[in-house]
C-alpha cells in the first residue's frame, strides 16, 4: 500500500482504519504516514487526512510518536497551520510529555490558541488539557491558567464543549489549591 496515494484518494473512516491496520506495529510504515503529515504542499488535504490517521494510530502505538515530538512542536508555530493539524497535534500532547526545554514556548503558543475566540472548539478544549498538563511541571503557571480559563468561560459565546472542559480543568486547579470554588462559572 502507498499511504500517500490512499490519503489522496479519499477521506473516510474506513480508509483511515485500513491505513492503521496496514501500519500495524511497523515503525517504518508509521514513518511513511508521518512524512505525509509533515508534507509541505499547496493541497492541504493529504496532511490533513494524515493528521487524523496519526491521531488514531497514536492511540494504538503511543511510543511511535516520540521521535516526532520536536517536529510536532515546530509545526505548532507555522503561521496559518490548518485546524486539523493543530487539533491533532494538541490531541497528542494531551497524552504525551512536552520536553522540558520546550514547555515554556509551547505553553505560550497553546495559551494563544485557547484565548483566540476564532479558534476551533476542539483546539481550544484540547489546549486547556495541554496547558494543565504543563502546569503539573510548572505549578507557578497554575494561577495564570486559572485566570485565563475563567476569562474564556466568561465570554457569552463559549460553546458547551469549551464550558465543560473549562469547568473540569478549573476543578482540577481548585483541587491543586488554586482559585476559589465560588469563583468558577
């Protein structure tokens, strides 16, 4: 199977599952998928479709993504990065560690995503979890995260998904001794 050709051909759940089954436990095939993910092309469909498959494949082979963490971080800083790529990178970072030396800049960038009301709902929801995970290593950032999430939730256009995730992360921060349970929306 040529993963690029399959991704180019169609985007469907069946095709994604077929590609995942083809990759199996083969790191070289996963590398071929990652090449499609990181591909620089005017036609964004293949990288976008690859992002979905990477996210699903990651669920089965957590260790496969480790060598690509630095490149995933670098990708977050691409101007006008497509939502599907951003969303799937953040989804991955909910379950993997951001390297210590990269946490500060990743925190700042992901905080931008969270604070941007024009950003996709899933991206903003995943951002809260990624930010909270970083604060477990840098507790001095917890008050800032608490305030940022409260600010996001005060906006009248906050979606139910944003509100739900925000309340969950705020409750975790309150358990950590940050904030006041009476201040949460």
